[in-house]
């Protein structure tokens, strides 16, 4: 009855569902649901009232849930090293209006991507790093996160392993684009690992960064 309860609540509040995805994890015994809706009448309440009104349904089904306003644009800090293909794709989608975000800054431990980033009108911060300077370099990254009110840090082929301290500070708001299919082929040279195993499919995955590498 979860899908019916959610759909009924949204319909009763002058909204129209435009996307609804469900997944049942039989191993963990969890049901996952993601619903996108928009206003479909003059009487749709403000989002805070929608949240309050949904709480009894969430309590009845013991949900862990969130409700987000998609008109808000997350603020991204992109981190990159020397390889630019992930960065190029992100900025292309951003410029084309396919990625509804704001990108106030890009940070890198190398200077290779500066001209491309600045050509796109984005501030470029070159923060070189060595084992001796890693702590201070990461402190500068955190300072940029604070200064620019960053919602999400995106590691776009940023070839540095974040320290446990930085992982903790960015918990739940740092995504790594990994150039292979996780959970296989973690760490360095994943394409080489995949080729050696005879894998015939290539691609990429993305995951939230934790203190456990590529988990």
C-alpha cells in the first residue's frame, strides 16, 4: 500500500506525478521509491506544508524519507587532476542547460585544466599537493567549500585519495566519478584491471565518498 498512499496523497494536494520509480531489495528487505511531481492546480500547498502533511504516512510505513524542491540549484565544487574528460562532460551539460546546477569554482592539484575552466567563466583554484602538504591542501579545499556555500563536491578524475578527516567533513556531499564498474576494479588503473580479467563492457560508476576507498 506504500505506492497507493504516496500517489493518493500527492493527488489530493493538487499535484501531478511525472516520474515514479520503485525497487524491492529482497536481500535487505527494503523497498525504495523515488517520485517526482509538479503542481497541477492552484491549491498545491507550499513544500513545508507538504512535508508536514506527509509525516503521518511516513510514520505509518516507518519510512526514511526526504522531500526536495527541484527548482533549487545545487552549488558544485568540481575537483579534477590532469585528465579532463569527466570535467568536459559536466561543463558541457551545464552550459547546455542539461545539468541544473551552479558551478562557482573548480579545484585541481595540477594547472592543466585552467584555460578550459576559465574559458567557461569559472574560477580555477590550483592547489598542488604532496604527502607533506596534504593536510593544509585539504584545509584549503574545505575553505573553498565554506566560502562558496558548496552543496556537493564532485571528484571528476581527481586522482587523490581523500583523508579520513576530509571524508568525514564532506560526508553525504562528495561524489566520486569512478572510471570503471564498482564494486569491481577499485583503486588505481581500473581499466587495466578490467582488461586483464577479460571484461568486455566499459563505463563508469559514481558513489558517495567514504573513508573506505571506492565503497
